[in-house]
């Protein structure tokens, strides 16, 4: 007897759970951004800087999928709000290096504290092997998202009108 129906059902459950997790993650991000008086793009930019360190405006545009003009406006807002500093690259004056201001990191982390504590409790009973499986899954999903974003950016197909 084949295990195919059970596997197909498990895959459908996984896909459904992934879509719901993605949706809830987005709703959560919007709520956090609103609480901080930011847009979701602002928050994505700040998260990127927190994860990777200083970045150019072009790198931020790529990460957030915004135009360079939109990134320029966003960076102006974030500078005025005191979240980032932006300095000309000394080796290439055409580029701007954006840095998250360390004194603002706690402000950005505070809304996530409860979620981080609950996540730690959630995985408390997971084995190291189970956690590594989840980490591999997330890493593979991230790689796939990057590939799909590149494909969408490079595609000759124009966006569909609503």
C-alpha cells in the first residue's frame, strides 16, 4: 500500500500552514511598523541594517524591492526620525553608506520582545535535530524567495493590470 495519499495530504497541510504563517507574519510586521510610526518598508530597511550592518542605498533598494527614488525618500524620513545616519562613501562619492544608529536598536527590538520570548518557549522542547531541520527549511525557502524575486525583476512579462 502506497503512502502517497498521506504524503500528498501532509504536503497540502504544510503549504496551507506556510501561506497562513506568511500572511500572519505580514500582518504582524504592519502592526509593529505602525506602533513604531514607520512603514513596513522602513522596518525592512532597519531590519536589513541590523542584520548586515551598513549598506549602500542601492543594496537597500534591492533588499526592499523599492526604486532608488523611493529609498532616497525613505532614508530621509529615517534620518529625520533619528534611526539612521547616511554618509557619502569616501571611496566613491556617488554612493551613500547608511548605518543604523546603535542608540535606536533597543527601540526597534522592544516590540518583538514578547514574541521572541514566546518563540523561545515554543522551541524549548525541540531537539537540536528538529531545530536544525527548521533552520535548513528556512534557509532553503530564503534562497528560493531570492531566486523568485530575481526572476520577477528580470522577467520580460509586464505586470498584469487589475
